C-alpha cells in the first residue's frame, strides 16, 4: 500500500508541474497508458491470491480514478489559461483608426449604368432624371396610352390609394415620364438618356417588381430612323465590346412611337456564355421608334416642325447578358458572396479610353 501511495503522490506532483497540454499528455500516458505504470500494476492482479486481489484491486482502481480526475482538472486549468492568453494577444483596440483597406465592390447594375452613361455622354447626350412616384398623365396619358390600356390595370402597375378627387399616384412603370417632363420644359434640340428605377407587378427568373431602365430621347428637326439605327448599333457594339455586329429592326407596336421596332442582334450560346455578335440566332435587345406625333402635341411641340426618336432598354438584362449572370433575382438578394464574385473594383470607373469593363 505504501507503494501505491508513493506512486499516487509522485504522479499527482507531475500532473501539477505540467506546463502545457502536451506535457500533461505525457504524464497521462506514462501513468494510465497501455504500458503505463498503473496499467502494468493492474496486470499483476491475475497472479495474486484471492485475498491479495480483494485488497489490491480496490486500491489500484482508486489510484487510477484519482490520477484520471487530477489529469482532467489540470487539463481544464491549462485550457482555460491558454484561452485567456489567446484572448489577451488577439484583442483589438477599437479606439485605433480603421486600416485604410478597400472594402466592398460596385454592384453589376451600378457598373452597367455607368458603362451606358459613359457611352452615350461620349455621343453628346445629357443625363436626365425624374421622380419615381408619378401621376397618370406623365406615365400614361401623355405617352398616348388609351384609357382602357392593360398597363393601367392593377396587375401591371403599383397604384397608391385614390385621392379625394379620385386620381391615383403610381410607381412609374418606365422612365418615359422623364421624356415628357423634358419635352414640356426644354426647347429642342433635346438629346438625353434617362437611367433609373421602374416598377411593375412581376416576379420570376427574368423579372422583378423593381428593375432598372435606360431610355433615350432625341428631338430636333432632322432626325430619322437612320439616325436611330446608327446610334443604337454604335451603342451595342461599344457596350459588348465587339468589332462586328449584325442587327435587324422588326416592326412592333408601342403607343408612344410610330413607326416602332424591336432591335435584334445575332448571338450564339457556348455553354452558359452568351456571345453577342457571333452565331446565327437572333435575340431581342431593346425597343425603339420615332416619337409619336400625338406625344409631341401632348408636350406642346408641333410635329410638323419637330420629330425625333426614342428607345428603352433593361439595365438588369444587359448586365445578365454581358457578365453571365443566370438569375435576375440574385441582383436583389444582398448575398455578400454573390456581390464579391460579380462586383467591380470601386476605383475602376468605366470610360471609353481605358475600356468599359474589367
């Protein structure tokens, strides 16, 4: 029994002196491991007489238990001390100034907006803006929408509650109201583009209730469809950064233009990549046309003196096509990983001299 007491005291002393987890593990293996001192003594029980086993068995089991408990207690102390030391070494002084490191990226919609603005301002266009909340006249009536046009219904347009006189304000369904406001306040010639948010009751893989448009308007005495075609072809070639581009203008109907057309470009799909300017398939890219004489009259302009052309395009869709983004809904999901992957360097501003995109 004196040997067991001596072994216990010696082992407990070594446990207390262990300076780290690795040293403590050496003590544990030396005492309780497969070939440890206590384990070797447990093996001798089989050679003892029944009377000796009745004494030594409980004594050795007690020894093993005491050593194991002492080791676990010391392990907890060492782990706690290690954690305290780590916390002390990794603490941050919040009173220090923030490190001047670049954080965040430019959203693809903002990037494409800047690219479009860079292209058209280089052509001599000004940028115009207007309110997101509009009235029926600027959003529909002045643009030659009939009173019973489906776009006026609730399933397409976000209307506010009626006023006392029965009129209702709405979230603009396109940026065309800015065209009306400009023609009513600025004397021609007019050359503007109108980037901004628009709203419609729609949501799926390629539609969202809020989306972004850029419209363009030219009003003067000389404009014709040839000018419209040349302007848009030059824009698409510059935006998609291609040298050659085949287009077609299909007759279409818009209430605010006559004649009206949809512009198609040739493309091909290679895997998930859409390559504009290649292949034999056609893709509709935007809508356009000559400003309707009724729209000019509604804005106080004489259609016998002035004429012009207009177009509109979806910024979000252009971003999807150019940068290979498969789902429009991800634009508004606020996923930091998505933004990091598709985002742009905030210091790399689009310009025609050094290139639009990275």
